C-alpha cells in the first residue's frame, strides 16, 4: 500500500477523530513503513469543528470576547481562520448546552455571540465563513446572529429589538438592508446534518427544544414563534424557510441563516470534503479508511461514512469502514461505495466497559485488516 487516506468521524464519548487518525496511522506505518498516510479528522458540525479543520488544513485559532448564551453576559469565544482565509465559526463555542448548565431556557438564549464571531472574522479578512450549527442551546432562528451583523428587527410599534426564542412572535418587520456590507459581500455556508423543517411536529421546537430545557407549554410557545417569524420572512425576505430541509437545525438557525444571508445548508461531511480538497487528495489513494461510532440504516441519510464513500466511488478508490456498533439493514452502504465494514468491538461487553478498551481494540482491528491487505 503506497497511499492511504484516513477520514473518520469521532466515536462519541470514546475517541476523537484525531485520536482515531493517530491510531490508524501508527498501525499502517508499522505494516507499510513507506506508505503516504493523509489524515483528515472530521467533526460533525458541533464542538470540535474548528479544531478538526485546523488539524486537517492548518491555520490559527482566534479568541475574542463576545456575548454568551444569555444577552448581557460575556464569554471568551473563538473561531478558526484557515490558510485560505476561510473562517470556521462554531455555534457551540458561545451558545452550547453545557454553557447554560442548570439555567436551560430556550426562550431567552441567543445566537448574538455567534454573529459577533462572524463579524469579527469578516472584519479581520475572512473571505468565506463556515458556520457549524451543532450543539446549540438556542431557539432564536439565528435572529441574534443576524442582529449582530446588522439586520434589524422591529415590533408592531416600530421599535427595534433583538429577538430570542420567546419573542420571535413579536417580530413585525425584518430589514436586511442594514446588514454589514463586509458580511453581505462574502459567501456564508452552514454545516447541517439534519433535515428537520423549521416548525411543526418534526421541527426545531418539538424535536430539539425539550433537551434545551423546554417543557410542553414552552415547546408550543416556541413553535408558534417559529411559525410566526417564518411568515414574516416569507413576506419581507421572499423565502419560505419551511420548505428548506434542515431549516430546523440548531433552533431554527438553518432557516434563519438561509433567509438573512442567502446561505446554503450543506451536509457537514460535504463541507469538510470540499474544504480539504478530498477529491484531489484521494484520487490516487490505494485505500480510504473511515468510520463512526455506529453504522445503521440512518447512516444512509448522509453521515460521514456515506458521504466519504459516495465521493470515493466516483474516484474508484475502495473504502473500509471501522465502527463501534453495526446495526441492522446496512446493505445499502455497499452500493454507495463501501468495500467492507468492521466493528472494533472484540469482546461482548457493555458499552461502559467497551469504551475503556476502544483504543486498543481499534489498533488490533486495524492491524488485522492490514495483515490481509
């Protein structure tokens, strides 16, 4: 084997994608010392996205004080500036669930700090911004983000304000003409790995707000707010966000970013593959090694393994997937370009035990595969 490309997702709660790449690389070089091993660690659009891009492409982390999950509270946020002056902004950096701890309340949390990060990146030379939507504690439809970048929201009395989840219902008019010119003139892309609609029973509030602290009454209130602002967006911005798959991501951020910035929602793995130049890197590889914590029928909807294998299939490069668990009905992945799937679980033990030996099990599984190759 002369060249191998490593592009695994993390095994949640067990190993980061960077740790997996390191273990895989060590085993490959022990069997094929002259092999050119290219590592592309992947994050799913949540916490760790900046670090993964920096690990794969280089660049620097930029730290800046911005608004936290609650208005008028400051936190130290960050974003990654890549060598090509693409900025990667994590919603989770300033508005994540762990940051609110026992104060969860999606009626009052804001994405304003995310917008401040976007604005800071653009004012410091970013030519493109990638916003990773995962892990938010918010339900404000990216209104905070937009307000930080200059978009104005008005109530029925003509007063401007920054909406949060509980006040989306009070938005009577949206004015995007005040959007910061620097932000207006650069492409913004959102990383989104779900296809939930903006509102409704499978929308942002009903599906995700309960884990953000919403009870049944609050969920109904938040959903009504999303439905209301969707109508205002349709009227003022000429976009029906309810028809955009993934608009419900991150408390409606998917729909809001589409409406306020004309930003496309892309599967996280596709953004990573495009940014890292995966097609060019992998075209002459002998094998591509990928993986995720569990592979099942849901993986066919566009998770890392399938995203990688679809590209690899076009390149005619075989893909080998190493995973934690293998679910039922995964036959479809073989038609998408995956050559073989291996579970790293070497003994039948509960997850609490399996996770403690995951690194050594991964190394041993990788070694056995390499023996065959």
